[in-house]
C-alpha cells in the first residue's frame, strides 16, 4: 500500500505480471474461458461469453473485409464528402476527353510535338482532371508542378508556303565597281585598235549591295494575319552568309577576267589582227556580255528569279529569314532570339497539309523579365498564347497498369503541384517502377491509388510550414507497397482507409508534430479496419507512431493485426489521445456483412454476444506473436476493451494500464483474478509505490 506523506501522492502504472503458468493474453479471451469482470475502476468490463475464438483465422477475416463492396462504398462516401470534393472519384480513364495536353520531346535541332494527357473539365470549374496518359513514351517521371498546355505556337506548312512566296520574289544583289585605271583600248603590231571592257574591282569597299525586300507587310494563313518586316540583316550580310559559294565563285571569275585583260594588254603590240581577235574571243572580251554578267551577282531563294543563283542552303535561309523578319502574330511577337527546331508533328491534323507542323520556335537562353513576350513563353522556352491548364485532379485508373485501359507507361516518380486536390481510385495501381511520390497538399487519395507499387520507397506530403491538407487516404491506397519503410502523416489527416498500408514494408510511421488548427485534440484520426494489417516489420517505440497530442485517434478492427508470416513488434503503446475503443455502435466501416460472411461473433448486433458495436474495433493486435508488452492509454474512462484485442499474442507478458484506471482507495488492482482453463485462482501481482 502506498503511504500518505502529506505531499501529492505519486502513483506508478500498475504492471500486471502473468504467472509462469499462463500468458496474460487470457485477459482478452484468447483462452477457452473468459473472465466475467475485471474489478478495476474506470477500466470497464470484459463480459463473459461462451464463444471460443482461439482458432479464429484472422487472415480469412481480412480477406472478407479488405475489399468488401459495402466497405468500399462507405470509403468512397468519405472520399467524396471531405472538403466538398464530391467529384473526387467521378472521372474515369475511358471517359471522352475534352482536350489533350501536349508537349515537346526535343533536342538542340529538332522536336516532336506529342499528346501527353487526355483531360476533362471538372464540374462547375475551369480546372482539369487527367483521365489517362496518351503519349508514346514508355518511361517517364511525372512532374505536375510544370505547366501544361493544350496547344503551342508552331509554324505550319501553310505558314512556310506563304513565307516562301515572299522570299521567292526578292533578290539580293552585289554590284562590283569598275576599275577606273583599267586600259579600254589596245593596238596590234599593224596599228589596228580594239576596244576592251573595263576591269572590275571586288574589294569590300568597292562592292555595292542591295535587295528588293519590302517590309511591314502581312501574310495570311488560315484567316489569320502575321506581320513581316525587312529584318535586321543587310543585303551584304545575307549574300556573304547564305550565298558565300556563289560570291566566292564570282570573285574568282572576276579575277580571271581581269587577268585576261591584263595579259592581252601586255601582248597586244606583238599580235597580229588575227591573233588579237582570237585572244579576245577566247577570253570573252570581244563584247560587253561578260562584263555585264560579272558586274552584278543576283541571289534569290531557290533561284526563282531570272539570272539569279540559289542561296547555299535554302532551308537555313528560310528558317533564319523567319526568325529575322517574320512574326508569331500581326504586330509585336517577333522571333528574335529564337531557334526554329525541325518539327515532327503527331498532334495537328495531317489530312490538311497546311496544318502540318514544320518548325517550332524555341527561345535560346533566358528571356529578360521586361521583354513584352515573356508572358507567352513556357517553362521550356516554347510559345503558347493560351493560359496554361490548371490540373486539380487525377482520374480513376489514369495511370493504372491493369484493366482494359491499362497504360504502357512506366513511371519512376510522381510530383504533384499544390493545385492537385485528389487522386482517383486505382490511379497508379501496379506502377511497379514507381519509386518516389510527392503528394504536396492533395486532399484525397483514392482507393487503391498506389496499391501494388512494390518499388515505392518514399511518400511525402507538403511542407510542415505549409497548409498540409491531405485528409483522406483511401482503402488499400498503399496496399502491398513492400519497399515503403516509413511515412509521416500530414497534420490534417482524418482517415486512413481499410487495408491502406496492409502488407506494406512499414517499419514505423508518425503523425506530423505541427499543431493542428484549434489546439489540443482538435483533429480525430480514424484508422479503418486492417489499415496496417500484416505490416510485419513494424518495430521500435510505437509511442512515436501517435506523437501529436492534438490528434484524437480511433482504431478500427484488426488495424495492426498479423495473419500470416512472422512479425517483429515487441511493444505497443496505444495513443494517449485514444478516444475510446468502441467509437460507435453503428457499422461506420461498412463491414458487418463481410464479418457475418466470415462467421465472426458479434457481427450482427442482435446476437448479443458482444457489447454493441464492439466487433468493429476488435482484434486490433491479433496475431502479433512477438508482442511482449502493451501499454493502454492514461485514462480509459468507462469504455470497454474489446474482447479479442490481444488475441493470438502468446508471448505477451506485461500489460500497463494508465493511472486513471486504478482505484482511489489504494487497492491498486489488488486481488484481480482471471479465470483460465484448468487453473483456479490464477492471481496476478501488482506494483505500487
């Protein structure tokens, strides 16, 4: 007995030690005969019944419950009622899309214009939901923080045709000056005179360049006007850059022409008339034709003008002319600073030749913040004149690897933007290449959303300092994620669905330590049946599992049960804010019929074999064969601990009850007896200060 020293009496938790003959698991009726009552004030009673549950196969119960249709319906009601997300599971991968997001796969010289996601408009909203992946990639990381568009500006065949019409009517000219010092008349040995054309000068300062370009006009493509100007390049630069071969050949021809004149001048007085005439004819100096031909070099696009030469590379000339002179609209959006990538277009209508993509402009470098064009530049430096698509949801089975609309895409990582509010049922089911998931502030994660993602090893939520708003994790959401070892749940989480982490590789989990809105115990977290079933690797200090004092916890049937294989958890501490064992008399989880099918006693409240509603919260730690110590909450009020909470825990040797569970008269559970087979008066010791 504790002595009263006049100071505030200190009381230690009473530890009930099982004698060596039987395990303390008899407390919760894993033996054939159950106690009639535990005379511990505020602990409640464990009423006697005749049903023998020692041989209950918890695995078979799990299999009846974890995917039960009524349970799924209940879970979906929770998903769609949270935060007014009534449409959270409305969209399906086989729905007709309202549009497609598109993207470019690109290099420094070329790009492919591809569809990416089929999307639909959300009900009463301008935001969009991803219905499914429609691209050609086989492997990808999905980052929804990047902006998506349903169209980009591309240069179509119709646009190119109009540009070519403009270029084909323009001529660039290099005019070579006469050599004023050249001899224009010679005399043969007999005194006959002959006229010679002038020599030409080809040094840079003596060549005059000009062109026939006209600016500030417009081309029209499919009813839309596009401005074009003279551009910023001189005729000199155009000829030297795009007709360098023709220009060099012309200078070489002028050199030969000048040399022929010089040679004839030197030899003229020794030549006869016949020799002079033959020499002039051979050098084409007997008329002004060669002089006239050499004096002007005319360059045009594809030599479409008479007496003109092609540019060296018509494609390069075309692309650079577009960048230098043409616009993406009718007034202000020039292509200055852009590179035109060759475009393989798989999106636009190829039945219309004018609509086929030929080039796509991409800005080179980083555009200045004060550039008026910047609002139309995408994150990848392409042009889009539309507003980006705001994606706020991912539809049912959108990226699932199973079913009639199964995707071929292998996803390695998923990053959600802060705008995404929900992930639908089965959205990433069996994405076996998925390694990491960043859920940001996604409010609702649907049933089976990441089930069987066997290589998923990291799941994170929004920043602790941000508005973490994930509220519901659906049934089987992370089922069989065998490489997922740990997770910290967000501060607003209210529901962990049935079998949510069943058969996962979790070794531990925790609640956000950030205070929730409204102060102490302002959030109730409901852990649905079998949520952590067969998480065989759970271990360590389980007090850290429920480390937020602002969160009340409700734990459903078999939440931490193990029905197959080994397990390592040796100690389990119920949350200090454990609301009560039997949270409701009603079947809030939709599992009654599944339990009846499994022949579980108490599934039907009319059977009167259990406290009403007890079965829905029973078997919490059933089958934890390695369990040695269990600590119950500090105050159990008047609630009853369900009969089979510790069923199948043969190594359990210590149960710790909270201080408020003891009598105030100092007896401290003294004289507590438990009936058990073949033993009479099996007494447990007690500790006191």
